[in-house]
C-alpha cells in the first residue's frame, strides 16, 4: 500500500509537531508514509532515517522554485503525484485545491480536514480530531526522530563529548527577531550552570546576520572555552550532537522541536509564540516572560526571559 500525507506548513517545527499523526497512520496500515512538504521544512535532513517515513516529496512553492504555484503548478503537482500511484492520501489542511489535486491524481481514498475551515485550527487538537473521526485513532504520543547509533558515536568522538560532563545544546537562533533571546541572558545562564557543574555548551544557530551577532557575543566572552559553535553544520550533522547532550535550552526555534523529538529534555524560551509550540511534547519545559501569565504572538517578551528561572528549571531537570 502506498500512502501520502500532505503537511504544507512552513517550518521544521510544524513538521516535527505532525510526526505522531504520521506515525499513527503508518501503524494503522502497516505501511511507511510518504510526505509532501515544503523545502523550508528541511524534512530530508532529519527524517531520512525514520522507519515510518517512505519518500519525501518537495512541494515547490517558495520564492525561488515556483513549479507548483498557481494553476499550472497544480497541473505539475498532479503529474508528479500520479507517478507514485498512491492508494490513500491524508491532507492535513482544509484546502479545496489539494482536494482537487488528489482527485485528479487518481488517488482512490482521500482523507482531509473539513473543507473551507482554515481559520483557528489548533496545531495539535485538529489533527487528533481528524484521525479520531476518520480512523478512530487515539493519539497521545511525543514526536519521535530516529537516528542511528553509529552517527551518535562518531559525533561524540568528533566533538570530544565527555559523558562525565553536562553537555548542553543552546538553541540561540530563531526564525524571527522577536524570538531571539539576547546573548546577555544566555551568558548569565552559562555562568550559573558552569559554576554548578563542569559543562560544555553547543551553540545551535543559523547564518542570519542577527543570529551571528548573538553567537559572536557568546563565543567572544569569558566562557568561550566552554562553547562549541555549530552554525557551519547542517541540520543532519547537528542531530547526533543534540542526541549526545543531556539537556537542551532553546529559543522557540527548530532546535527546540528537534531536541525534544530526539528525547532530550528541552527548556523552551517562549518570548513571542503561543505556548502550545513550547509544551506539546512532554520533553519540553517552557519558560515564559516575567510578568506574563500567557504568551502569544506580539507578547514581545524576549528581554523578560529570566535567567534565574532557566537555571532553576535546569536544576529540576538535571536532578
């Protein structure tokens, strides 16, 4: 049986969040699932070893590659999907366009969110209800990313990861400026943890100019000898580093989702995003800005994330 799942949200985190639902379909039909995802999801870099994933098909609808954009793009997508001869398709959105594409791709069994109901769809409740209604599946699992032991061992040797130390991922990047906690906050956390225990900090971030400013401020500090920058590595190369770590402390970024899905305890710093993105996984321990009872878009709390609270949460998890 050949099954396709459509998850057309933008980022890595969105794709990670949907993994339990993809895996549940795999278990139901005893068949690995192909994914239709955007290039920005970078699924090839972190799902290439997952036993429940078959093929990853890229939805070419971005600023550079527009092959699947518009009317003629839909025709191209139909041609692409026809080649695979899928038996079933699960569409995790309410778009009538994808419904038509599935039909014209001659996929016999089409499962989809209710049509024309795009607004206010909860990121986790909606897919749970969808699979409960369609397949009578009860899903309450963490996302899971699989990685082979050899990659983990090689990474430990390459980065001289000492299991007698506390190895910590610091996800200092972020997809937007309001999500990026200032370097001074991370430096205070590094100081507190270093005074408590011998540690090594792996700094996970991208090549964005603003992210590089935060990275450079940290690696030029008095704690530079405890820090290892990972900004030159791909997601695929960073995964085994994360898996070797004891704890992850991350902005609301791809690294918080990836580390939690690798079963690493992850402190999520929620400055400007709905809390569900930082607590949907039981490996996640959210910190919200001082003075706030909830956090959402436009909270603008990156300067109010308290390093004392991060350290306190670190002690709770470490102990």
